[in-house]
C-alpha cells in the first residue's frame, strides 16, 4: 500500500494504539492516531481518512457512537470502519455490524491479522 492511503486509529489504550500505528505505518499507510471518540469524530469530519479503526470502549464517545454519527453524515457515510474491541459476545458483534461496521476485530488480536483485515476492507471499498 502507498502512503497516500490514510488510516485513522482511535483507541484509549496507548499500548494498543501504538502497536496498531506501528503495524499499519510499517505496511506503508499514512496513520493518524487519537485517544478518544470525540477526537476521532473531529478528525473524521475535518479530513476523512480512507479507513477508521475504532476501539468500541473509549471515554466520552464510544466507537459505536462515532460509527453511528459517521453513518448519519452524508459526507462520511461511506467511510470504511473496522471496530476493534474486547467485546466478543455475539450480541456485541451483531450490534457493531448493525451499526454499519465493515469489520469487527476482537481483542486480543494478532497485528498481522488486523493488517490483513485492513487490506481486505480497503480493497473491498476501493473496488
């Protein structure tokens, strides 16, 4: 992937955020990282990325809240979004997809698997 593909990573856990940023940057993506949902929504509205990786459980606005607002805004409704979360119950996964997530990755996760899923989602939305 070339560095003109922009990915926003939003996670309140610094270690996870840094790991995801490192893995995606290493793969050639231009990555912007934020630590909460409000900052994620502001970044998306200000300059929409090609893909957003959102933690579901963040202070203030959750990843689900951000996703809901993104889908309601005609300017960002088609944004590719991967939810990244420790919430692994079927009902949580169903809620994530019902809200409009393109993919749902459960923590703990393999950085390599996350990178594959990012690649697949981007290929799907760019096709």
